[in-house]
C-alpha cells in the first residue's frame, strides 16, 4: 500500500467516498460516452477498507483485488478504475460480464469508474498529471469533446525543446521502455508548443493544429492520423493508450486515500496498446 494510514482504524462508509468522488470529479456534469457509466458501477454492503486503482475493470484486475484480501477492519477495498465494466454495451449479465460482476459481489468489492471526468480534471486528471510529470506548465486548454475542452497545452521548457528529448522524457514519465513512445516527425525538430490529450485521441490532431500546437502527445490513433500529422505539420507522439492513462487514476487514489486516511495501491495490467 502507498499510504501511511493506520491499518487499525475503522473502515470508511462507501457512501462517503462516492459522494465525495461524484462532486470532486463533477460526475453528473461532465459529458461522456453512454457506455462509460461514470460513478459507482457496483455497490457493496457499505464499508471500504482501502483503495485499489487500476486503468481497466478487467477480469485480471478484479482477480488481483480479490487476491489482495480485505483491508482495514476486514472490509474489502474500493476498486477505482478509468475504464469501467460496460464499454461493450447494454448486454445480458452472462459469460465474462457475469464472471466479473459475480466476483465483485461475492467478495463485497465496490467498483467506481471515472472516464472523461478524470481525463480533464484540473488537479488529478490524466492530461494535467502527464504535463506535470514531463515538466510542462499548463497554459491553456484545447480540443473540445461534446462542448468541453479536454486537452492541455504549454510552451516547451528549454530541456524539452528537441523532439528526441521530449520523447525520452515521455518514456521516463510513463515508465515505459526507451523505444515505447512512437514519434511521427511531421513538425519542426525544435519543439515550441506541446499539447496533450491522453488515451485514444489521435482524432484530435486537427484540434491540436488549430490550437497552435506543433507537438502533440496522445496514446494512440488510427492509420490515417499519420497523414494528419505529416500534412498538417505536427509532431505526434503516440505513447500508448494504456500507459498514458495510468497517471490520473493513481493521482486520484492518492488524493482520496489522503482525504479519508486509507491505504491505496495501483494494480498494473498493461495491454501493450
């Protein structure tokens, strides 16, 4: 666990955690995809003994939480994720969906998910935290999603003014191999203005270009985005959908754990994508 909370304290009411998260992340205000189903996705019997953060509510993640065992006061931890259970749509609770939900219910593990509300959060959001990790001061926002800007931009500090130095810093910040981030060198070798939208935001290259960004960092993009980068004159760094979205959920878990005096940890299940 990554907190200094006392294991001898009382577990925390789930309702207190959920109420705080809903307000802190503006769960009911921030627009998102229908299948994101932000907020509490699986309830438990009412008490939480710790926090486990993960990017995805996969079977491997759920099994890992169960293997961890109960936390404070014998209560199960809250599973806090970026990608929840319902991305494949409104489907029957059978097969793998049944197995995931049954495992959570059998072990009294509550599940809370935050997608776009976490991406764009000004303190613990994926975009802001990645900017902070690479030493980029956020000066503005760009890239509207359903009327809400989600990307951040700033001027490159001197040590990140070359493309190679920036790619190396992104790899370091995300803890990925030195050849982890892929550079499409469509823009200038000397970097001036950097934009960030984590995850699968290759389709936001046009928005980055319109915002005056010359170097754009995201997770992944479709084949055609190569030509978007080259023909619009941008450097684009694809650093991995999974890797770029590991930061926000950890920052959120740390914040929540500190506020409620709970232990927390991160379960890493990289997809390679």
